[in-house]
């Protein structure tokens, strides 16, 4: 039962991989829109998500994702739908003089739960505040690779689940996320295709995930 209280730590990892897609892939001072899908899992839970957003001059990203989460044990089966707006601010962008890019990350998620245990009305919310650093390496005329490391604090509040699959209504903790973004764009231009495997480590779990999406540059503004 104690591990069930840690369900919340999966709930932010999918979007932490997908939400930064626009600014992560776009050239400096370039606006664009992006769409992405994500999947992640650990030994006790899984999540999938889809969404999209807009980046203004590769400086501020904003958008929203919808997630579906599942968590099963021998005691109770739990699922949840999460609606999650997010914002990223790319405070520093890599240049000839600046070796890495640095971004501040934040998101809020409202969760609608479903369980086969009883008929209680269960809901909740979570938020994540953190930062990330990444560096872009050009592998060829059409391919780039961007290793990324993120640190954050996640908080989760759940109403109506204490004694069922939560030990307390509030949970929180720090996490670290390691990722590598692979960007592909045709020689004639077009969408930037992104593939981003990642690993998130918190006090209870190691979670693995993958995001895939496309970013459409709108030119220098």
C-alpha cells in the first residue's frame, strides 16, 4: 500500500518530455507550433499523452496536454485523466559565446480519477516547477542531437483517496530527468521531427519514457 502513495510521481513525467518540444527544437528567435505524443512507464504505472503548443521566438513556450494514466496492484485498479497546461521560458539560448541553453519549466495538471474499488468521487491536481539545461550538437545537415538534464519539484494533492490508494492527501518531492532530443529536418525544410527518450528519477521510482512529435517553424519574427 505504501507504494500506491507514490502514484503521483508518474503524473508529470510524460509532459516534462513533451512540453518543451517547440523551444527545444526551434532555431533562435524563431516562432513555431508543435504537436507531440508521449508514453512513459515504471514498475507500477504507465501513462500516455497527446498535446501541442506555440513558441514565441523560441523564448516562451505555452500549450496543453491531455494524459491517461493507469496504476494496478492486487488491491485496487486506478486510472486517471489529466488536463495539463504548461509554460517554459528559455532564459538563455546557446550561441557561439554561450555553451548551453537554460530554461525554466512549469506546469499545472487537474486529474479526474476512476477506480474499481468503490464509488467515491476522487479528484486532484499537481504542479511542477523546475529548470533544465541542454546543448545542441549538429550531427549533419538534417540531424541534430540535444542532451538535456532537468531538475524539479513536484507537488500533488488528491481529494477522496485517503485509505483507498493514498496514504495522505498531499505528496511532493524532487526529481531529476535525463533526456536526449533527436531532431530531423529535410534538406528542403518542412517540419522538424523530434524523438526524445528520457529517464526520470525520484525518491521512489525510475521512470522511462519516449516522446515523438513535429514542430513547424513560422520564420524569424
